[in-house]
């Protein structure tokens, strides 16, 4: 599966890299987001690998949910794809954490993370992501490459009360991505299973931050976003997948 751009009949069009998704795709938390976010770092590699003749279209929106992406950002992505002045060769997608984390910050989870009501709220968010993610990736199949990232746990290694619940939500109740057991899937499983089923290439970001969130994010200041080192780790993983 892929999103590919139109080609002008009159002259070659420049190869483009398009990034879509949420604040992690924006690079929020990096000292200079457009340079030191993972998208900026991957773009630097991509341009060097393609002799510097390419462009970047970063359409990501901070705080984007899968529903928001489906109702708005996907249309802008398709418009860019079909622009005759671009030829999209590779797309990265980072989406889903804004479906999850707000659940833990609001009721019923804010009062009792272990309650049945909280677990139901997480399950509802999981179902919403699964439905939207499949719909998003099913848009405009073609020959281009689509790389999707999973998520890190921003509380991993902090001892924060959210560390365990977020782990469980990301990894699922059986700790394995098994599409035959959809009720046991975590958010990262949904991303990996949906992406894999539709031909996307999966970058598993979760292990990169294992017990290392304090060093790779701004969580000590209450900000879940990666710092420059965290984005470098993500970018290196994306580059390795792209080169592989």
C-alpha cells in the first residue's frame, strides 16, 4: 500500500517526502522542530540520499487524533499527493497517542486508573483508533512507500502512576500483536497490524525508550515529547527501516 503523487507530462517533478500525523511528527519538544525533530532529521538524510533535489511537505498537526486526521488532515495529504508539481515517494505517519493519553487525564480514569469504567474508556479509544487507522491507510493505494511509527511510553522509567497503565494500553493484555485476538491488542499492536496488513513498513519506537523516557523526553518538566536525543533515536530507526 502507498500514497503516490502525480507526474507532470512536461517535465520531471521533484521527489517529495511527506510527513503526516501529530505533534511527534511536528517535532514538538526539539530545540528546532523543523531541523531536529525526527521528520527534519529523516528529511536531511533523504535529501542527501537523493542528491538534495527533493522537498518536504510536513502536514502534521499538534494534538491530532485519528478522528481529526480522518476528517481533515487526510484530505490535505491527498491534495498534496495529487499535486502535479510534486511526486510523493515516501510518507511517514505518526498517529494515535492523542487518542489515548487524554483518556487517562479525564474521568473516569483521572479518579481511578484501575476501575472497570477506566478500562472501558481505554477500550473504546482503542476501537476508535482501529477503525480510523484502517480507513486512513486504505486511502489512495499506489507504489509509494509508507512508513508508520508506533509509540513510546513517555512515563517509562519514571515510576509515575501512569507508567503501568500506559504500557498496558500500548502493548495490550497479552503483550503480543495478534490480529486474531483483537480485544487483547494494544494501541501499538493496532498500528503494526493495520499498517502491516495494508503494506506499510513498521518502525517500532517503543523499545527505544524502554526505561529511558527521563533521558529521551521532557517528562521531568511535565512534557511528554521527545528531546533532541529522543528524536535522533526515532530518526535513526526510520532511516534504518528506509535503507533496509
